[in-house]
């Protein structure tokens, strides 16, 4: 079962959609205090609110997989690992990091082929 960083996800939705905590509370049919608790990490949204947050995540063009909390690295898809590493970087920084990763991967592959 995936768990999410609700604090960061809720904060990013508020920021990307330019809405207040009260407006998000209204959309999720909860109190403003609930939103505050989610942002502090002291509580997590209920099932209905989670579905609404997932919908708002799409509306805000946020990649939900960037908010998956990692508890067991063996179960994590390598693509999710890369997304996690790139999270928070600007687009130009992401391009540089991906280029470096691809270069290192190719160098590693070539080295193993020669051995």
C-alpha cells in the first residue's frame, strides 16, 4: 500500500492552484483545521478527501508519484527512484541530472561489457 507525503502534497496543491487552506477545506468537505493538520503532518486525509486531493493533484499538473513515501527500497520502481531524486529541482537542473545519470549508466554498461 502506498503512503503519501500529505504535508508536501497539500502544500503544493495550495501553491499551484493559488487557493487558500479554507478553499481547499471546502473542496475536500473538511474543516480548515484539518488542512492545517495535514500540512503539519499530524493527521492524514480520509478516503473521500484523498480522492479529492488526487483529483486536484491532476488539476495542478502535479505528478502523484513524486509524493510517495519510500519505506522499502526493494519494492520501489527505478523510475520512482529517479522521480524522487529529481523532485524539487528546476527543469534545467532536472535535465542536467538526467543527462549525468544517463552518462553514468552508459559508462557503467560499457565498463561491464569490456570485463
